[in-house]
C-alpha cells in the first residue's frame, strides 16, 4: 500500500528515467535541430569526423550525445525521409547507456536502433 502511494507521488523508476531522458536528450536535440538542418549534405557528413575528434580530445559520450543524436536525426530525414520521434531518441539513449529498451509494435524500434 505504501509502495503504491509512493509510486503515485514520485512515479515508477521507469517513469523517472523517461522523464530524465526527455529533459537531457530530447530537449537538447530539439534545440540543435535547426543548426544541423541548415548544413549542406557535405557538412552534415563531416560531423562524424568532428564528433570523433571531440571524443579523441577527451570529451565523454554524454557530452557529445545530443549532437550525435541531432546529426542522426537530420541524416535520417534526408536519406530515408524518416524523422526520429522523441520516443525513438529516448530509446536510443537507453541503448546508449547499455540498458534494455522495450517498445511496442509500431514505435520505430528499427529506426531507433
């Protein structure tokens, strides 16, 4: 009974994780979307090299995650005419942290992965 009350107040562990990913990843990727949409195809493709250089200089995966996801979202829009939805960004973030992501049929697991 007390567990149910606490879950209603604070949410389940999964709900808290999704909320954290929504704040940390989805909002930051959304803020970067117009920046990467303005790049031409060659400059967008060059972002892979730029991100690898940032990693080589010591930045963490967490530090470049929003940029990497924004580049992947823009590349998906241009090459496959498919834009990653927020739930797919959250799923990708879960996988990026080495956790298991469970999604329902039709939520875009293939694009997310």
